[in-house]
């Protein structure tokens, strides 16, 4: 265990040399995303139904689109199509810059507040979308878990890091079609806990077709959850 931690520390030191602490947009030192640049990022003010992608108040899944295998709603803070937002998320995930998490969680919370949903989620259980253990070992952290940990300093919700596991190693979703994404994550997760009568808030960095959050919502509802929402940094 100590050897593993030493390797992680060495890896983080190397990352710090390659990516010194400076704003990814303007280069200001000592912060990965400065307040000025964060304020200038475009917001996802119009939320959409994750099933049909049409506009929907609060990001709620339309009644005609919703079923026991879908989330009840998704709130996203930013549009993934913006180049600065893509860059920030790619550096966070693929260049292992865990220090971005507090700033990104603040943006998610801002998105939740903009929809007047912060009190709605106070009694929720936060569940980060899990990584497969193989990818977690390679990356060193689960970005959704870091976002969740930072987010609970803002919300009154609790957190369940172990409630859902990814039991099947899957391809990255980014280059797959909508149908391929759905097939890719089918039966990829398992629920370890009961969620009877729980309101669950899934946390992830990006939602595109909703395949991942819907697959997890299906499991959570089978485990007794009464409502399952998702909050993400960006929507693709």
C-alpha cells in the first residue's frame, strides 16, 4: 500500500511539473481556473430533457419520456461544445489535475442554484458515477468522486461512494454513437446498497446521450430509490 501511495505521489509531482498551477485559460498563477475566467465561461441556462433533448424546466425528464429506466432529471452547468470547457475537462480527466475539482464543483453548484434546486437536493444522497477499478488504478482518482466530495461542502446532502460499482470495463464513451454508448454501458454497473425511498443525485463531469446515468438510474430504482437525478459540469 505504501509503495502504491509513493508511486501516486511521484506521479503527481511529475504532473505538477508538466502542469504547474496556473489558470488553464489566462495563465494566472496559483490557481487552475481563476474566478475571472470562470465567470466568463458560457452557462447552460436552458436545461434539456435527457431523453428527447428538448428544453425542459429544471432539466426534468419529460413525463412522456420518463420510465423506470431513466433519470428523473439532469442539471448541467456548462455547454461542453465551448473549447475552453472542453480543455478544462480534458485536463481534469486525462492529465490527472485533481486540483481542479473544487472550482468545477463550484460551477456545478452554481448551475443547481440557477435552477433553484439547492434546497430540493438537501435531502438527497450524492452518488458519484464510478470508474472501473482498472481505470481508477491508471488515473489515480475518480473525477466524479472528487466533484462529489467538493460539492457536499455546498449542499446538505450526504454521499455514498460505494453504493454503485462499475463491474465491467467499458470503452470510453466519447467516440461512440448514441446506440453504441447505450450498448457499451449495459449491465456495466452493480448496486451494493439498498436505496429504499432515497432521492439520489448522481454526479459526473459530462452528460451527452444520458446512457450512463440512465443505466445507473435503472439500478438505483430497482434498489428502491424513489427519485434519481444527475448533476454534471457540462452537457454535450
